[in-house]
C-alpha cells in the first residue's frame, strides 16, 4: 500500500474575492487558461495598485516559475506585501516558505507564527498547516491530538488537504485507533475535490479491501482519475494492475507504458519494474542496456532492492553495453532503445529482476 505522508506546505492555489478589479479578473482568467505572460502583466498592474490578491498571486507565479524564472526571494516579497494587508492565504504562504526554507532559512517557529496568524483569520490552509506541524513535531511538541483538532477545523471548511490528512491519520492509526472506514470517508471527500493523493489512497483501500469490499474495478477507476492529473504513484499502480492482471487482462505492454510514465517522473519503484520488463523482455524488447539504465536510476532513487540486481545485469553485458547503460542512465531524457539483444548466458544462482510481490508503496 502506498505509504501515506502528511503535507508540510499548503498547495498554492489562486485567490479570488468579491470586488476584484477588471484587470485582476482578466489576470485570473489568463492564469486559468495557462496564459502566464498575460496573467503576469495583469497581476503586476493590479498588485502595484495595492491589490492584495494580485500581490499574492504574483508570489505564486514566482514560487512556481510560471511565466517567470522561479525566484523564491521575489515570491517572498509579494507574499509579504499581501500579508501586510492581512491576506490570510498570503499569511499561510509565508509560513510555507519558512517551513521549506524557500528564500529564507528554514525556521519552524517562524512558520508556525505565520500559520497561526492565518488561522486567526479563519484560513483553512493555516489551520491545516498547524495540524501538520503538530503531527510532525515541527516547532511544537509532537501531538496528534492537537493535530487532529486543527485538521478537523480546516476540514469543516471543505479544505481538501485537511481531509486528506485526516484520512491519513485514520489510515495509519496515528494518535487514533486505526479505522479504514473513517479513512475512506475523509479520502472520499478530498477525492471528490480531485485531490490526486486522496484518489490514489482511496483506490488502494478498494484494491486491498480495507473498509470496503475488495473491488479492483473501483481501485482502477480512482487510480485513473489521479493518473490523469499526472500522479506518478497512480501511474505506477495502474502498471502494477496490468502486470498482475488485477481487474484487467494481464498485459505487460500496457504495464510498461504506465511504468514508463511514472519512471519518467523519477518514481523509483516504477523505474525498477520498467527495468525488470526490459530485462525479461516483457511488454518491451529485451534490452540489458535499458534494464541497467532504469534499475540503476531506481537504485540512485533509494529503492533498496535495485542495488543487488545491478552486478547480476552487469555480468550479462559486454563492456560496451555497460558503458552505454551508465551513460544513458546519466541522461534520463534519452529514449528507449529499439530492437532486442541476444539472450544472456545463464549463471547458476543468479536471477534477473522480476516484479515485486508487494503492494504499491509511496516512498516519500
């Protein structure tokens, strides 16, 4: 099962309040259309007129590198200007910058100060992030009772991150008795707001039959919704289901397609399983160069089972193949090789990479 993790910063979403100027509204429309240059122009004009929402949104664009080079110092500047006008979202954003050490030195006490100010204005993001601080013991004593209190306050405002975090607490039994039924309730609420993490975890509850009857079709449905948003864990899980034939006809070619999507995002388990498919010639042409490339990347990504496979693969490769594999592993953008390679010489006691007999897990 995906190892669940609490968020430590609020997701950056655009603000929109009544009374916004026509220029600000135009900027908001341009942003939603991904016309970042136009959005930047309109937000900057409105921000210079003192519009706190525009100032905050400029901070978001510098924070994310949307239409401008990513610049945490400039993001911090615009967040501060909006926060000086008591914009609750900007207050929470400032706390997030101190939590992550973006543009400033990491400082949990300072982060908590800003989150509390945001919470005083009723910010759901601020409330949720205080809960995260208590759940992790960042700047405050570790206390899941207090974390739950803040998560619930935020979740009552229908804040998806808090709903996801409540699902996580119940799923893992952190400070409360483990309850898959309660986890299901909170994940579903967040998933209905298209939170991809909640969609994945909801799918995994259906996959394992936790809190609901086991249902691969429903698991696949939720994984696909998350995968459509580019979630690497969801992409990996779909590949896993095709590889195992769970809820779908076993299809290694489709499994490889989904593993590839997740592997391209740096997801180590997907890199390992994609390498296994190349090593075994399942769904892709057999290629020890590609196998070594992806399994080596998985090893570098911290997937412990990958390391012992590398010398086995290396022993089956020529010196030139190994050199090429090491070269392409350093450049993940290179496309996969076409064609297949000669079968390896079998050696006693050695076994090439195979699919892992464990449920999909999120490692970070």
